């Protein structure tokens, strides 16, 4: 998703005449080990290259010596760059690289392309901007506690990166996002309306059925697995859902339970859902729990005649390990979404649905 939003950011620069956004642009991809994410990243990298963007595939997690090799490989380009575009400001790897970059350029006036750009990373962008405004250390919203010894050891690097992402009168910071954010002083917010996605794909063919979008709230320890399964079954039954678009972090075991319980066809998207939906076919109604897609899909599908509906997370679904901020944050994600239908929390389902599972 971060790479998709780099393409969107570059497209806005091209359309607006800001040539530096699309001219000498290099993207460094630091892929995780997860096969699903790696596959999506490789396909997104091909799309980026088709747009004339240089893509460097850096195996930053490929063994004991990989981090040092990656840092050594990127140090020169980072220090020469007039502008640094960041996909995930919470990533320790990104923070390490950013702390090594020469981004503080005095006297960056209007029209000077130097500074930091944070491209959309979904709901994490909302938390990043609010923490930046409050001067807090950067911690993902679903994390509970201080992070232990490793976080303490990394604290100086994290603090250095945070300073580089903190705006001032002579250091420009831009946030490129489709999420509702209230920027602190000296931060420029550029609206991401998925113009590149709409121009490149679609409009999609619509099916008669309803599609349901999965979430990683179970995997991040926020929502109880059994309560989540009950909610999915209830939504599928109430709205006649046919397909379940899996989040890339959802486990095979969990998806098997979803398919077995509900009869939904499980779909593993090969690209971010915004592109999959735009290419189609896609249901006339898309159901989701609070997540990034309730903000992005209405934009990506603005001309397609699709209704996006969001089901709130009941506080009773939260685990005892969920962050104290979880309920308020999820309610904020839902409450600030535009052009969506609110469904409230899904009631318990009865009895279980029986059709056999299907996977694609």
C-alpha cells in the first residue's frame, strides 16, 4: 500500500507540474519475509517500473549481514537526496535509515523541493500525525506497553528519526494521505484521492453479490478470534456476502475457519485491494470492519457505483491484551470515514452456516 501511494504522490506531481516528483525518483523496497507481502510487492514494483520509477529491491532482512549491507548500499543515495519519501514512519528500519539521511536543509523556501514526505500508510498515518503534533515517541496504535529492552536500546535512533520528521520553519514536512489528519504547524497535507488508480484501471464490472473485507485485528492481538468469526458469520448471513477478501496478514488456519463457518469464497488479493477492486469484478456492496479501506475504497471506486459499509467493533470483542487506545482509535477510524454506510456492531449469528469452503 505504501508503494501504491508513492505512485499516487508521483502522479500528483506530474499532473501539477512538479517535475521533481516523477523525474529522478528511486524507490528502495525493504521486503519482509512474509510470502504474501513479498508477492504483492513484486507486482507493485513492476507497476512502478512501468511508470518510469527506478526500483531497488533490498533484501534488508536476508540474514545476519543483510542490515549492514542494506545500510551501506543506501547511505550514498540517502545523503545525496534532496527529498526523502517515507512509507512507514513507525518502522525501525526506516527510522534507522532516516537518521542517516541529510534532510535538514536550512532555508527551504516555497518551491524548494527539499524535505521529508510521509506517504499514506492507512490508519497508521492518522496516529503518526497525532503523535507528531503532541511531540510523543512514535508507537503503533495497537501496541501495548513501552516495548521492552529492544525499544530502550533503539530509543536514541528513534528520537533522531523523529526529530528529522518534525517540521520547523526551515524544514519542510509533507504528509500525502487520504486519511483525515489535522496537521501540526509547518506540516503540509496533500490530499490523496487515488487519481492514478482511477486513471490506470477500471471502472470495474460489478457483481450482484456483496463482498466482505478481512482485517488483521485478530493477528495484531486487538480482537478475540472467536468473536471475530461470529461477527463475520453474522455479516455474511445478514448481507448475503459471497466473497471474503483476506488481509495479507491473516493466517491460513483462520481463513479456513472463516470459510468453513460461513461458506464464503476466500480470495487472497495479489495487489492492494484498491487496485483489485478497481480492476474488478467487485460486488455492488463492500463490507468492512474499521480499517484503511473504509477511507480509500470510496475514493478509488468514486465513479463505480459501489457502496462501502463499515461494521463497528464492539468493545466486547477486544482482548485483554488490546491497547487501552484501541477502542477509541477504531471508533475514530469509522467516525471520520466519508461516503460510507454505518452498520453498527454486528449481532451474534445463529445458527452456523454450512456450505463448504472455497479458496481462490
